[in-house]
C-alpha cells in the first residue's frame, strides 16, 4: 500500500524577508472584516451557532488546502524555510467566537479582525478567524493571515474560494481533506531543494552556472543570518526595539459609490486606483520637497506568477508640492504604467515618504458565506506601522470601501475626510445639481 508523498514547498527568498525577525513577523500580519447577514448563523437567543459555522468552514476551507500548511525551517539555515503539511491541523484551533454585540467602526475593525491578540503562533498554519455579533444583528467574520502566506491578490483569491456567488446551506457532513504528510525531519528540506535544483539544471555545467549566478558571499550571509536569529531576538528584547518599530496605530473608514468615484477618476484621465493614491497624497501635510508614496504593483499578467503566493513589487510615486489633484493623478498613472510595462522611468525628484496606498477589486456581484449574504467588507492596510498614512480601498458589489491607518500622533479622521472628499466629488456634484433642479422646479 503506497504512502502519501511528502510535501515540501520552499518559500522564495523575498518572501522570507517577511519573517526575518519577530518585529517584521508581527508587522506583516494582514487582516480583514467580512460582514454578513446574521440570521443564517444566529440562534434564537442572539448567540452564534458554532456548529453551523464550523460546518460551513469545513466546506469553504476544503477549497483552500494552503491553510493546512505550516512553516518548517531548514537546519543551519541552508535553505529558505518550507511549507509542509500540518499533520496536527485542527480547524477549531484557528476559530473563536464573541457573542457580545459590537459596533462596526474604524476603531473596532482591528479588534474584530483579531489584532488585539498576540501574533500568530509560528508552529502552525499562519491564520485565524473570529466571528463576532454586531450591534446591527449582523455577524463580522474577522480574519488574520500572515503576509508570507500570500499577498493581497492571493488573499482575495482565498475570499473568492471560501465564498459563493449563490446561497448554499452548510453541509454538516463536510470534512476537510487530510493535509498530507510532512517530512519526518527538517534535514529533508535541503535534500528536496538539491534534487529540484539538479532537476532544473541536469548537466554539471548548467548547475555550476546557476549556482554561481548569485554571489557566494551573499548566500553565506543569508544562511548566517538565519543561524544568528536567536541572538537578534535577544537584542530586540534587550533594547526594547518593538516599541519604537511597532507603534500603536488608529484606523478610520468610509465608503462611496464606486461608479461615481470612477467617473471622477475618468474626468481626471486616470483610474480609480490612481485617484485613490492621489487623494492619499493630498491627505497629509504637504512638503516643500513633495510627497512620495508606495503603490503595490502586481506582476500576475499574461499568466506570469499566477501560481505564486507573493508576486508584487512596490512602485514609488512622487507628487510635487501644492500640485492639483489632476496633476497628481497623471504623474501616478505614468509611473505605475511604466513599471507595469517594464519601461525605463525618467529620474524623478524624491519627496517625503509618507506611506502606501492601493486599491483592489473583490467582486462586482454579491458573495455568500454559506447562506449568509456578505453585506460589506473592510480590509486593514498592511503598511509599515511607522508610516504617516496607509490606505487600502476595496471595490465590492458596486461600493468602494476604504480603510485608513495612521500613527496615534496623526489625525486619521481628518486624513480620511480629505480622501473621502476627493473620491466623493462626483456624488457631491450630482447632489448639488439635483438640489438646483429641485429649487428651479419649485
């Protein structure tokens, strides 16, 4: 009788940077809150029907086998860590419930997503969910996932896999597939890496060229860095570095009609994403050097990177001091387009780096978690917590939902209002036109 083959998926070196130490590991948590109708999953007493939720999760997560994988580190840092099946995986270890009616506000989003808890344990799959009763009678599905598991595009693919486009009652007989078989020892990881390297480079000359394509000293430093990680962690604790590198933040949110916001962007000859980034640069105090911001750019085009969990780079965009909104949109569009097309970018001036902003499309039609309709969503920006501003907009079912995060010393509500004003300009203009028409008719 054949045994289940061992599964080993080495992570990329760039992905490893997201777990290089405890500070980066904690900073690279990403989160979301998915709000759904409560009737389908609430008992008559207003509490959450745990067993019905678990039945639906078993059905939904059977479509996300990656969520039963954990990281295993190679001995002596010879290679990058690898994803291996967690043979002890238990769904209930990753799910919690809160029956206390809670409001959905910018301030409560982090807690609803689980960010009031310690970082995710690194000895099991790097995600968890919390279901909370909202004071509206809805249920919030709050989720945390680590960025090393996947980037935003991959995370959105997970949401599309765990939801449906039509309601479907939970199947209580559903079960999760066996996660697979992990290596008995971490020494299997370098063996697997070597086998794959030789398979990709079958001749001695090809293997020699490929190995020396990267400087040996760079490889040695990388392996050494993995080995001295315990000493780095001691220094982080000894110097109190966490408080400086991971300051507390606050969040705020708003939503606008995506079609009207898109029209406002089109009038400025840009996309909705361009407008959101431009509005974010106007939301902070200006600088005589101008304002710079990071914009994630996906490289999953023409099939490239489709099977990669992380396939995004950061574009640095620049806006001149006191530049009008139209000029900011045009400059941002030109920079991002040049990166997407692999064109040479002209040398641009550098301004004050304030943070990052991005927009992502989730679905243009309603989604269902089992037989509960998803009514709205909120995603937490995954930027550097030291940034002045981090902005994440998501288009779902005709509405643009935007979350803004900033350090405590900044007025996140005022920044959010400025972004909202730029994105809602078309709606305000239509409202004024309608008011004028009513006055003329009267």
